[in-house]
C-alpha cells in the first residue's frame, strides 16, 4: 500500500478529515517559523484522538536530539521527521528511541549519495527546494531522483504534490509513500476537505492500476 501523509495539521477537524479519507499518517509541525506550527500542548490532544492505524509524525527543524526525543515521548508520537540540516549523529541519537524520517530539500546539485550517511533513518523524505523554507514549499523536483533514492531506503515523495499530479508522481517516482501539505490546503494550516479526499482517492486508484 502506498502511504499517504497529510502534513501541516493544526486542528482536530483537519486531523479527522485525514483519518476519514484513510490517510496513513498526519504531520504535526513543531517548527515555530512555520505558518503551520502547532504547540505540543495542542498537538497532544490531536494525537490522543487518533485511531491506532494512523501514525502521528512530529516535524522538527534543527532542534537538539534530547528535545526532539522528549517531545516525541510526551506526545507518544509514532515517528519524528527531521527537516533541517541535522547531522547523521543527531539522527542516530533520535533513532535510538523513535523511527526517524530524514527530510532533504532537493536543490540543484543535490547529491543522492548524501543519503548513505543517514542509514539510521527509517525512511527518507525528498522535498522541493525553496530558499528559506522547510517543507510546504509547493515546489516539485525531478521525480526520477526519488526513484533512484530508493536504493538507500524507503522514500516519501513531497514537494508540490496535488490531487492533479499525484498519479503521475507515483508512476515516475514509485515511492513508498507521498507527503502532501500545501497541495490540499485552502490556506496554510487549513485543509480543503474536497482536495484531501481527492488526493487519497487518486492515490488508491493509481495503486490499483499498478
């Protein structure tokens, strides 16, 4: 099954929408500079209400490993996503307690071999590049890179994924899953119910055809 992660969840209403659409994961962004930031104290109420089949992933950017692990434990997260310039050592430290999704912004000149340094990660997330942003960029990249990245581990494809292009993205990249944020929003931090449902339906349709 192709995993679907709906990221940038800021309310139970949007989390419930993702659950009802049969998403596999939701992303809770703990980077304070993000327009989709949610305080851990608010996020815990969402996590507590999730059915067990839906994983809660905490998104962090360049935070100390000790803080990441403490928040993940407090909220009982399923996994953590490290979306900054974290070192392999930080990933190893966090991965001792929680599965780690290590994210990379695929800028021009991105070297796939970099992923070999992060073998402690449970999977990799490849995202579009936009200067000054960490996720939710709405920028696509060459999906063939994501396909080649699978040699290093499972890949979540992100960056400009929408209901309209998700089928083609999956055909080209053949990812473990897709991570969608801005492509299913009305505005940053507020999901569009019709687009969330359409996204998941289109993923399941292409899955059946493969």
